[in-house]
C-alpha cells in the first residue's frame, strides 16, 4: 500500500496553479448522458474520481476519450446501453449517484444501488428521490437498489428540506428534459451548481437562478453537444492557502476565483495571515504576524465549507489560543481528530463541536487518511510537525488532489510517495 512520508522543511514559498474542480467536473461528466452528441470538457483535473466516473460512463455505453495530459475529455453518449450504475463503482465513489437524474431524463428509468453509510456520515439520497417523485417518477425500492421510472418527467415544484448539493444537481439534470417548468426551492448555491447550470445551458437547457436559492428550469425536447471549461477547484485553493499559513510561508496561488473562497480568506485573515488579490489568483503571507485562534462553523455555501474543516483544524492546532469548530453539514466528520491527536494536537470533541487548545508543536507519527479532506489535513500537519509523519491509505487523497505531491514539492515541501 502506498504511503506519504512528510517532513517539516520550513515555510512554503513560490507559486502553485490550481486544477479544475473535482466537484464541478463530476456532475458535468454525468450530464453528458443527456445528449447523443459529443461533448468536450476542458481543464479536467487528473484524479481517481474522474477515472471512476469515466468507467461508470463507459459501463453505460458512453464513448470516452480521455487526454489527462491535456486535461481534456471527449464524451459521446450516442447509445445508452444500460440504466444501472454498477455497484462496485458506486461503492468507490458516492458521486456516481449523479448519473441518476440524466439517465432518468434520457432513457425513462435509472437504477442505482443504495449508497450505504460512509466515513463522514449516513449521506442518504431521500431528497434526490423526492425531487424525481415530484416530477412524476415512480420510485421502487428493491433489495439493495432503488429504481426511478417515468416515461417523460413533468415539470413540478420541489422544495428541498436541506440545500443538498447532490440533490440540487440530480433534480436539475432530470428537469432539463421534462415537460413544462420545474421550480426547485431551497437549493444549494455552491459555485459548482452554477458551473453545471452554465454547461447545461450551453447544451440548450433553459435554467435560470443557479447560484440563488431558487432555480427555474423550462424543459426542452432535446439537448445538443457542448464544449465547457471547468471552474478552478476552490477546495484545492483553500488547501494550498492553509498550507501556506500552517508553514508560516508566502505563496502565490494561481487560477483562483477569489469570490469562491471568501469564507477561507475571512478566517485566515482573522487568524492574522495576509491574503491579497493578485492577477488571476491570491497571495497568502503568514510570515509576518503571529497567527491566533478563531472559531469556525461549517455551513452550506456561502458559509464556511465542510470540505475545508479538517485542513483548517490542523492549522488551528498551531496558532496562539483556543479555537472552536462546529460541524453542521455532516454528522460524523471528525475522523481526522484521532489522527491529529496522535500527533499531539490535544483536540477534544463533544457532539458536533471540537475544541482545539492551540499553541501546539505537532510531532510526526504514523497516521491514517480516513477520507479525502482528512488526508489532506494530515499532510498539512506533517509539513509543520517535528520528525517524520507517515500517512497511510493515501488513495483517499489521490481521489481529489491532482499532482498534490509535485505541487507541494515545487513550493519547497518535503513529501515523498512510497509503495
Ligand atoms: C457534495 C460534495 C462534497 C461536500 C458536500 C457538502 C460533490 C461530488 N461532493 O456532496 O465534497 O462535502 O457536497 O458541501 O460535489 N442529505 C440528506 N438527504 C439527501 C442528500 C443529502 O439528508 O438526499 C444530507 C447529507 O447526509 C449531508 C448533507 O445533506 O448531511 C449535505 O450533503 P450534500 O450537500 O448532498 O453533499 P453531497 O452532494 O453528497
């Protein structure tokens, strides 16, 4: 099994360029199922999750031409051969559920294995199914799977009890080919939703309101092929911002939309780091002021992202004073705490709150990456710890960070991947 060995080589310095967003490219790839014409996606990050989505699409009959060196994908769903996402691929990646909306809209049925619990919580899909049902689909539960069927979906009004990212995406991609108008209320407002809507509109869809809490979709009869460049990854951006801060470094981060990372800029600034806009990016300096504690509460966008909670927690162990983190999006997203505590962090948890005492000099240890962002947090912790940090189960990290090791090394980090 591959591992990362990470050592403290002082402050990170230099420039890093962010890749296309994982959470934008996955629903966009699934949405290519909506047309029989070829679609081209640019700025595609070279990630395990993208490879898995390619495999899923291939299993459904899509012609996939992937050029990872050129960060381009050409996808053509001329004939759809199956309406069922293979169980072994769903187990590897929850985002595979995003094929359900497009499959239902294009073929009249979609069957998916029920995604079980995962490391960061139960993650049900009740809201996705509620949306399909309100558009006239019949939902049937079998042993270990769920199937949605509708000859043609009908526009309807859907209110989401929680602004779920995946449910918003699945319902939106189902509604684009429905008969009549669909209004979805209390939707997720994440930049990835806006990117998906922009892509669907290029395919001929009629979507308005993406990025606000209500999306209105006028159904059309047919969609066509489109070319689309994916937005930069705001979580990768945030991770490098925290990498600069935790090592008290000075890093310029390119290919960034600063508006997408406002909560991270705000919190780093509260800690005493300096974050400035530069052309096409951000400059993060943490080598001037001592960094101090701050409190964080994760929320749906534009609140502080749950996907940055663990990385920020690693930083907060090293600053002056006590910080509190409250996780409200997922019920069990503190797996990294046990690992950070192996490194001497001294974090305590009560329910959804974590208290980070701060003023800690972390120590290298053998730790395990329990999920994608938890793994990134351990790498960041290792960059500032005394001694060697050995991180196992790094396939989680490789699911979502493109060329992580190379990018960190170019900034002066000591990190090696060993088999
Ligand atoms: C997406 C992101 C993930 C991020 C998360 C929250 C992708 C591929 N993944 O995941 O990186 O951490 O948004 O920003 O874009 N829920 C329900 N019922 C549902 C759906 C969700 O109760 O039908 C709950 C979940 O259990 C969770 C919360 O809603 O507690 C948020 O989940 P959701 O926004 O759906 O996250 P994902 O789309 O799975």
